């Protein structure tokens, strides 16, 4: 069975811990940047839904 890495709901991103910690590592520990990126991603998805 395939592993889900991310589930997107109307107002939440449910993210696999490995994916999240890898993103923080790639950002050289800048968790605030990762937080901004995830919020921007959620906003983009929300905008796609409201535009339909």
C-alpha cells in the first residue's frame, strides 16, 4: 500500500513527519521558512478551490 505523505483539507495540511523534517533539514534548520512555505502552499491550494 502506498504511503501518503500529505493530506490537504480545506484549512489544514496534514504532513508526514519525515517530509516535514526533511524540509527543515533542506532549509538548514530554518523551521520558520518551512512554516512560511507550508502556509503559502496551503493558501495556494485554498485559492485553487475557491476559484472553481
